[in-house]
């Protein structure tokens, strides 16, 4: 018996070794085609070389072991593995001469019932100048994006996947996207009614902002929330023209409540200790009316600017970490507070964003 087991494991090890060698060789071939694609000098060449690369990629993904193979050579594609190891997304972008983008990709899913890997191609059907869809779409009518974060969520008794993505858009606008990847049989779909924005229910969240700026959209595991820059127009007259929207140094978040992602406005973001580098933002120079660079620290900044009394301020609220302590503190006798100058936004309450009303004493004659 031991002899047969030894022979089995020996044969399995040899076969596994050959499989890994084959995958490594095919990855090198893929990388060669990818480098040729990235070196293309015109749109027709990009389209032709991309078809060649995409076909080679599909052949690679069909090989045994490709689902878990650690792709390391292909530096200019996005590779995402879900935390539960059941989904893998491979996608990449194409940049054309007019500075617009299109996207390609594949979704791989481990089918536990049939013990096989299902592969679905994502087909970008959306013109870069067209508004992003608001409803549920399938893989054949994909809007196109590069995904950089995947989060499993439990919804209606099954596991779906929240995605964070980026779209370079056009020469005027960029996009950040929060979407949900779902599976129905062999079908891959995008969009799910799990986003609650005040009284509105959304199937995906799309942010459009100026190409001259950058927007942060990230997941904070500690608070189970997706935090992002609040966007505002560079001037009030540009309201609704999203190619002129830039971060205004306040932050909002979608927080998971076990059923949906609920919008919470004006939150405080807390960076990791190692994130002490500066970042570049683009703001409007009030003197010249032109866009200028502004270096700021990655740490949280108070969005209420005391030098701009005409601004509509955003009031930062601290995440509710320990409600028990808050209840205990509310039972304690409150200390008397002096009247505060309403014109100073620094005196706003961090919790409610309101000033406390107190009557002034009238001077006796």
C-alpha cells in the first residue's frame, strides 16, 4: 500500500512540476506580447496587438493551475484575488491617441459544486464620452474600468463582491467607481441595490472629477467602510460640470451595516503611521483664476477654513467606535460653557455640526 501511495505522490509531483514550468514559460510569452502592445504607436496597432494578447491570455487562463498561479511578470495589468480565494479578476487598459481609454478583462470563478474554474470575458461596450450606466449590466455590456480592490459581502443569503475601480475617462475627466460583482449560474453581472445615499438606492456609485486632480477612494478595514474625498466644483458657477470637480479636503464614507453600504457624510479619516508623505492636489488660485498645485500631508485636515467665511462648510464627524462610553458621558453633569463666536467655524461641534444656542445677557442701563 505504501508503495502505491509513493508512486501516486511521485507522479502527482512530477505532473505539478511540469504544470508550473509550462505556466512560467507561457507567462514569459504573455509578457512579450504585452510589451509589444505597450510599445504600439498608433490606435490601429493597439487594437491589433491587443487582440493577439487577449487570445494568448485566454489560452493561458485555461491551463491547469492558472487560477492560483502567482502572475508576477505582467507589470501593467491589474490582478485581483478575492480574500475567500474564489474569484480572480485580470484586467488591463488601452490608452488611445485622443487620451481616452478602453478596458479588457476576464473574471475567473471557482465553481465549488462542479469543482471547476469558470472564465468570463469582460467586453467594454461603453464609449468613453457616454454616461456610466446606473442599472444592472452583464459582462457583454461592461462599462470598463481597472479594479484595484475586491471585498466579499453577504447579501440575500449569498456572497457578492464589492469592487473599487478607476477609469481614466477622457482628457477632461477621470472616474472612480464602487460596484458590486454578482454571479447567477454561469452569468457575471455588475450592479446591485446595496448603496443607500440618503433616501436614494443606487446599484453603483460613480464619481467624476477633473483630470487635473486626483481623488482618494479606499477601504478602511478597521471601520468596515469605504472612505473617499468629497468633490466640489472649482467655483459655484461650475456646479454640475463634473470635469471641474476637485477634492475639497472633506471626506465621506459608505459604511457596511450587514445589509447595505450606507452613506455617511463628513467623516474623519485616520491614516496609518507610515503614511506621512505629502500628496499633490490641484486647487483654484483665487488671484489668477488658474489651477495650481498644492502640497498637503496625507493626514486629516480640518475642512472648515476659517479664512473663507462664505464657504459652505463640511463638519467632520468621528466614527462611532464605543457607544457605551458616550452614554456614560452623557449621564454626567455638563459643565457650563461660554458663548462662542458663531463666525468661527472651528467652534462647530464635531458631533452635530451645529452651534449651541445661548442667550446673551443684556447690559443693565
